[in-house]
């Protein structure tokens, strides 16, 4: 006879059996899927690396240093007042030309005129006095010959005559000196040229050393303040220069002068570049001009982008792509210009090199080359 205790025991056992059975049934799909998953394919492991490439270029290249210069006359001076007075007139206007010796400024000096008048009077008085004393000495000499006066008196008359002549000579010298100074009231053009700027206006007081105007000749030059390190990099007399390099027809010139001394807190040296009248036909004094100093150049060079150049312990190099394989090629870089650099390497015209992301590329890597020129807008 089955009791309630036996029925409870049987029910519990059946329940545990069903739970175990259900657990295995749930795990079967997992084991089945795991057993059906295939190993990683070889294509996924050796998938080529997509890289941008660019074609090697050949042509001229140059290394330049860019500055901004200012247009000046080759001979450019400040005309200074040499006497104290007042600017009476400036006969040559700004921008007008004047030949050498032409008056460009008049200084009114009333005190100087008064001194000249006074010295003229002193010279006239000295002349009359000297003439009287010398005539007296001559008369006394005749009286001495007739024993009418003593020799001492005759000698005294002669001495007075000689002193008066010395005084007259001194007065004439003073007058000549003052006339020279009075001539400084007229400032003349030191050479053929042009009045560039008035630094004073008629009616202004002027002391000796006061700038009156700036005067320059016709030939022009470009003056550039260059840092001492850039001068040391190779800027010297004869260095080729390109003026206004961004213009359709830039001007070719050469350095003519490098200052022997650096000035100012920036330690800048002045560099001068003469230009022909034809090249500077539309230039004006004080204009700014873009200047490119050509330090190094090659008429024909093999070039790659700067971003295609990699550096390793063995040196510089590029990754050349051929048959979808990247190959390391050692190069020697030299001149750089506008993102390109000249290299000495075994690179042929039309050969392509990897551009960018060089840290993930290895020698012999399979790559998928993408033409970077086609990616550009």
C-alpha cells in the first residue's frame, strides 16, 4: 500500500529529474553553435592595409627665407640746418626733382646778417687806420734820414704800421669766415635727385642739426632687416633674391650689401638689394616688398612630400608601393619647399610612395593603395 510519504518522495525525485533534463536541453544549442563556428579565415588575417599614396615628382626646387623689405633710394640723406634761424623757403616741393647744386632750402638768419654788417664796418675802420699809421711811419722814416727825429720815434711809427696791418688782416679773416657761415643759410642738393619728404615747414625755427628734408637719388633699392641667424644661414653679397614672389612676374635680383654690424634688441642686420629702373617703375619710396632669399636650389631634383618621409634608427626613408607591397627605401633629404622635399634615392619617375600613417606600415606589408591626388577636391 502506497503511503503519502512515498507519494511525496516520488514527486520530489521526478521534479529534480525534469530540472536536470531541462538544463541539458538548454545547453545543447550553445555547444552546437560552438562546434559549428569555423576558425578565423586566412583572408581576415592577411587583409591589406589601406594607405594613401602619391607620385614622386621631379623638377626645380629651392630653399628660401622670406622677409618684407622697404623701398629706398640708393643714396638717401637728410638735409640738416647748419645755422640757427628760421626756415624761410623750401623752393623744391615733395616729389619734385632737383639737380646737383640747386637750392632746396633757405634759412633766414637776421643775427648772421647783422654780424656781417658789423664786420664790414670793422674792416673799413682797420683799413683807414692802417693806411694812416703806415703813412706816418713812412714820413718818420724820411725825417730820420734828415736827422729831424730820433731813430726810436721812427721805429715806433714803423711798429704801429705793422700792427695795424695785422689787425686789418685779422678783420678780413673774420669777415671771410662769417661770409662762409652766412652761405650756410642756403642748403643745396648734394646730387641729382628728388625731394622725398619735408621734415620742416616754412616759418619754423631751425637750430643747427635740425633735419629739414629728405633727399634721394633716382636709382632704387630694397632694404631688409634680417635676423643674425638667417644671415649666418647663408645670406651674403651675391645671394639670389626673388622680389614679389607671389606676383605673376617676380623680379630677380641679388644682394649687394650686408651691414657689418647687428643693431637693436633683435640683433638685425640691414641687407640692401638694388633694382633696375625698369623693375621699379611702379614702386614708390617707403613701399613694402616681399623678399625671398634663395639659400639653396636645384634645377632638377627628385621630390616627395614631407609627410612621406619617415625616420628610423638606420636613417631617413620612404615606403615605395609596387604590386600592392610596401618596400622601405633609404633616402637622403636636402632642400625643402612648400611641403615637398628633395631626396637622393633610388626612386623612379612615376613611382608612388606612402603618404602619412607611416608608423603602421612595415617593409613588405600588403597594402591597398589609394590615390591621394584623386581624393583632393
